[in-house]
C-alpha cells in the first residue's frame, strides 16, 4: 500500500516537472532560404483545369505516324483530361479545308478549346511562286469560321518544315534546306502578326535539332525528303503539347515508340523552342501578365521532433519569366512573409522549427513582380511527436532524485 502511495506521489512530481517544461517560452522561429540559380528547363504544373478539347485539321503530315495520337498520349501521360479529334485526309491543303463544307461542319460540331492546323513548307516559303493553294486567305477564312462558331477557340498553325534538300531538286533553284526554312519562318511570323493566330514552332524545332545533330540524312524526314519520320512526328507532338498547355514535355514518360534517350532529347528541344520566346510565337502578348504556376509540393522530412530544424524545397515557373516570391504556410499559425525574389524555375530551400507536437499540413504559393499570385500547392503532411529530449532530461533528473533519496529507491524496489 505504501509503495502505491509513493508511486502516486512520484507521478504528481513528474507531471509538475513536465508541465513546467512545456510552459517555458519557446525560442523564436527562423526561416532560412537558399536556392539553386540554374535556369529552368521544365514546367511541372498543369496549365488547364478540367477537360480540354482539341481538333486537328490537316492531311498526310498529320496522318503519318498518327500525330494526333502521339499528342494525345503525351497529354494523358502528363495527367491531362483531354478530348482529341483528328480530321485529316491525305491530299487536301488548308486552302481546300477553308472551302470545304465538311471541314466547316467539323469545326461547328462543338466549342473547341483549340484547333490545330497543318501547313505545307513549299506554300509558306514561296507564296508568290506557288499560287495554286494560297495559305494566307485560307488562314483568314478558317480563322473567321472558327471565331464564328466559338469566339474563345484558339487557332494554332504549325510552322512547317522545309524539304530535306530544300528546293535544289526543283528546276534550277538553289535554295538549301536552311534557305527554305528561314523563308518559312519569316512568312509565318508575318502572317501571324497580321491575322492573329498562335504559332506552334514545329519547323523551327526541327531546324534546331538538325543543326545540333549536324544534319543526319533522313533523321526527321522520311526517305521522300518531305514527310516526317517517327522522330519528326514525335518532335512535332512535343512542340504542340508545350504550345497548347504552356508546359514542358520534359520527363513525360511517353516516347511514342522511340528509345527513351531520343524521346527525352526531343522533349527538351521542343520545350526550349516554345518557351524561349512565347511572344514571338504569339502564344502570349508582351503586354499580358500571367501569374506563376502553382509551386511544386514541398519536399522534405515528413516526421520529426519538436524543437528541431527541418529543411524543405520547392520551385515554380512564371511563364512570363518574371521573378518569383514565395509564401509558406507551416500549419502552426506562424506569421510568415513573402520571400524573394528568385529567378523563375529555381529551386529554393527553406527551414522551419515546430514547437508543439502534432500533425501539420504545410504548403506554399507564389507571386510574380506584378503581384499576380498562384494557387496554393498541394499540402505535405508533417508529423511532429513529443520531443525525445524531454524523456532524456527526465531520466537524468530521476536518477539524481533517487540518488538523494535511497530510502525511496529501496521502497520502490520492494
């Protein structure tokens, strides 16, 4: 009985000590920051919420290797909810589609988010010479029909590629692949400025890849020097993906039948071609400002101890390439401030200390230099159980306590 009473008394002593320990004023928190200053090369977050409907209008360039299907699989493997409708027949040019009642009926089937058009390099490079299927009036007509059906539908024109041997095969012409591609580039930019459509810079991405690879024979072109190989079609799909979703295709685990090394290379080329100059391709206006994309979910420890400092990292991309500020919600009521600015795409590291045990949902949001804010990131749940340091302190105290009161120790050992 006496032993029980002594144990109860000891429990009250322990509780008093514990309460005193937890009532001490906690040390102030410090939030420390660091970041990696490397330039971004990918965008991790979705630009669209919900389903996105896309109509492809073209001919054999789209049909060969099933370009719409390559694009659709890229989108699906990046987590997109999309509906893709191909409308392509071998032979017709855009001029034929512009005057086709069947094409108009397809346009009018629903309110498309995007309509992607296929062009032809020969007609874009030399519109004053090849006048049988003029591109400019076809684009104007299609733009008008698309807008009449749904004003919010965005028309995207794929900047064509040049013939692999340029026009050296035609009569006495001397234009090389490079000569022809430059003419296509210049005329496409002019048409876009005057008509107002978005450019998917497919031919320019081809130009970049061929220059970097030193023009291997039939690399992006088929053996007919004209149509796309599977590599060419996959690169085209990656360019259209970034143009539509304003996201990099880098690290999407779908390579369209290519080996991963090849597919990854084309993802990088496509993403940089699009994002190097969004205003050049008329994807965004120079005067427009867009908020940063939602930061990536914080990465770092999910379990820890109160009173200890833990490090977490995140990043975000601003499609206008504005500098970015970050605001952190640590889930413990801590007042925080905007940290920054940082370069778009840079990874930053922050540290935090929790003073009370519990589970916390931590998240982060971003804003640009124009104060346009992103959404909050998805939360990361962090668990902070009771500090083990207190148990150690108590055991040390108990040892000393028993040393001073040997009779108590003797009674407890009975």
